[in-house]
């Protein structure tokens, strides 16, 4: 129909990716605690990781996007992740099982999960810093966030500083608050 687009498939695909990642973690690391599962899964199902997978499968070649969207590099990761979720949603709906989905995800997610378990700080620097400051100073760092540009998509729109006991430990810049932190 004229109203058809990938959003419904993306909606299903979002849930499917979370389920597939959860199954993979449960099967591979049956003795892990739920908190560890949740932390690793949040990385595995992130837009950044799903966009990388979409690129590895060449999904961007099949996207039809407007010229204004094509010039929006800030939205590229989200577009690719959404498109990949739509593909996975379609695969799931064709069988109502993960039989076709898991081969697309497992090899990559398994390797990434192994890397994260070996070095948890690799994917979550903020948590690693907080664990370190608590272990050494019994304090949590303070994060100070500034919006330094009002231009949407500006690579340096936000600046985040991390402070501990009136001492600035570092600074990050990014197009989103999360990226800056």
C-alpha cells in the first residue's frame, strides 16, 4: 500500500534482536547474573552495533532515502540500525522462530560478547570509571554537561566534563549528551 514502510517490521525486529541476544547470552554464559546479561545485551543491541552489522551485510545499498536524509550523517547510524531491525523482523515473521535470525546475529554478537566479558570497560567507559573511583576514593565522579552549539547534528554540540574532588579528570565532546559523556 501507499502507507507501507519498514516501521512495523522495525518494531518487531527490535524485540527480536533483544530476544536473540538474550538467548545467546543465556546459552553461552548460563552461570552469569542477570545484571551482567543486561549490561552486555545493551551493547549488543545498540544502534552502533546494529549499524555495523547492517553495513557488513550491505543493507545500505537497498535503502531508499531522501536527499536531505542522505546528507544527514548524524542520522546514518540510526537509519542503518532501524533498517537492519526491519530485515530481522521480516525474517522472524516468515517463520515465527529465531531460526533465520540467529545465523545473521550469532557469530558477530558471540565474538563481541566474549570481548566485553574479557574487558568490561571496553564498551562502557563510564561504568569502568565509576568502579575505579569508588574502589580508590569511595566516591562517584561528577559529570558536568554543557550544550556548546545549538546546531542539531554538530559533532561537538555537547561537552561533558568528569570531576572528582574539585579536580577535572577529563572532557568529552559529541553530537549527543551520551556521546559526549
